[in-house]
C-alpha cells in the first residue's frame, strides 16, 4: 500500500510554498488510494515557534486535508535516532568532528575557489582522527565512494557523487541536536513511508538519505520533488523570509492558487469538494503510472 507523508517544521504557519508541497503529497496519496501521514519535524528546537504545530494542523483541516493515524512529533523520538546512531557507530560509519563552519568554509574556498553548487563539501579533515587538544563538535557519517542514482518522479533520472559533492555530512550537530538527514530516514522507515513528495530544495538531500538508509539496511522510498514557490527576488518562499500565512477563510481560492503553481491545467470547480475530486483525478492521470517506472 502507498504510504505518503507531509512533514512540516513548526517554525510558523503554512505559507504558499509549504501548501504546494502539502497539496502535491496529499494528491499523490489519494490518487494511489493510499495513506497520508502528518509528521511534525520539531527536532530543530531553536527554530520552533510555540503553537505553530496546532496552527498547521488547523490550516490543513480547514482546507479539507485529513490525515491518517496519529500525528508524529520528532521531539518524542530521540531514542530512535540514538539507536540508529549506535548501529552506525558499531559499524565504524560515524566519526567525531572538531571543525567549525568557518574552518570548513575556508577549506572549501581554498580547494575550489567557490562553494560548488551551493554546497560546502567537507574535506575530510577529521576522517582519520581529531587533533589533540580539541573537543568534539559534531558527528559525521563516513561516506562510501559510491554514485547514487534514482528516478525522481517529477525531475527524472538523477545521479549524485555524494562523497565528492557533499562530503561526509553531519548526523549529530555540535549543539547535540540530531540532524535532519538521520531523523528523516529513521522516521520514514518506522512509519512505513513508501513515497515522498517534497520541494525541489531537498532534491540534493536524496543521495545522502539513500546512503544512510543503505547503511541502516532500510529500503529508501520513491521520491518526487515539486517546483518551489519563489518571491520577487527569485528566492524560495519561506517563513524565515517573512512569507505570509495562507488564508483559509477562502479555502477554494487558496487551493486553486496552489494548484496553479503545479501547472497541471485549469480546474473549473466551484466547491472545495469538487476541487478535491477533480484535482485527484487529474493528478492520477499525470503521475500514477510514474510510480511503476524503475
């Protein structure tokens, strides 16, 4: 059975960009007659806005987007991330790192003269041990030398040399918080997620997550990365950039606006119920067969 999920960070209410992701993931699940889960990714505590989780759930409900089962909170699953970390540590697949962000940035600029593709590929400074007299700041995943290839259901075939393009990446931060890359792999596996629909800003994270899943003997889900909503400057619409909350007082208008961003054709509907019927049918016609592609 198809199991999808929407996993917002409670740093503020849903805005136009996050609604597009929620809409696409919901339609993909409904078109496949599957389950749609909601998970609140509240592990990054400094970014949490009090009460934002309840506002997000209220917004989804107001738009007719009901979820299956209980809402999961990452903050209640810290022991699961520790267990996964312990497995990796027992396999010598993680190591401590003392490097600061400034040191890494300086190393990248010295090697490349720029930040390639916006990444700061870790040069492996602590891979073979840390320098005496320095304390551990974070823990990194020891990447194998392997090309990761997968088919994205929106963007098409993808390949990434994660070790070269990203380098050994952090799975536990210097402040003790579990990194997104580890938490999302563990959560998706424990929830039985088969299909991920999210924004294209996370496309380059897929290779990292595939390698982590492989190390934990987890089958990675199918992925689809939908286009981002950007502002007038071409920047991703985000809560950090002051994106306004969606207006749920006119749910049909709000849903149609999100639908139009996906550029799948006009919908001539006059009620929310009709929107969901027509949008699900249209989505199935465009994307259902792509789940069967290799």
